[in-house]
C-alpha cells in the first residue's frame, strides 16, 4: 500500500478527528473537497483506513470495570489459536484482543458492569474453554490514554 505526503497528512488529520468534512480536511491538507473525498475513498478501499470510529467512555455507558486479561493456551496449534481468535471476535465483553509473544498468548481488554459481571464472563468465556491453560486478570485503575492513532511515517520523495 503506497501513499504520498498528502495522504499522510490526511491520515494524521482524520486520526485526530474523523468527523471533519471533506472541505475541512482538504483545506488542512491543501486539496479541494472533491480531491480529498477521492483520496479518502482510496485510503479506505486500500485498507490504510480500517474503520471510522468513536471512542466511547465505558463508565458513561454503564461498564466502569476495565480489565486486562492475559490468556495462555494449553498448546500453540494453529487450529486452537484460530478458534480462540474467533471466540474473541464474537465476545461483546472483549473490546480489544491481541495475539502476543511473551508470557501469555493473548492479551484481552475487557469491560464489565460489576466484578460479579466479570466473574460471570470468566465462567462463560474462559473456564469452559478446554484450550485455555490459565489466565491472569489485571484491573485497570485509570485509563490514562485511549485511542487508536498511530504515527504516520512521511514517505520519501522519489
């Protein structure tokens, strides 16, 4: 996936605020609204922009308990990994899931209404899964930063 300096500027802009109009984005990037719309469409179709989302406060929607769960599988076989990835994707409690290296195989970011709600989740999602060797839960005390913005590297001028 190739992109130029103008695309990079657009990516920086929409990561900060994806509610801006094409006119506003184009103005900041030095483009017309129509040219900006074309570029945004291409950036989405080529997968540089994966999604346009809003970050919702878990506390504001009744899910104030936030947890990081480190999950270790019994064995690292592709069918077991794929099955667990599918389970993660289908769970509404799991906000983010990462397949990682290190002490655990997966790190999950989970929200819950109460600790009892989380305990119920562990019984339904973790304890019943025979592929899980163990898991460790860390309760989030304070969400210091929330977002999905990644630094956009400026392409070299060829």
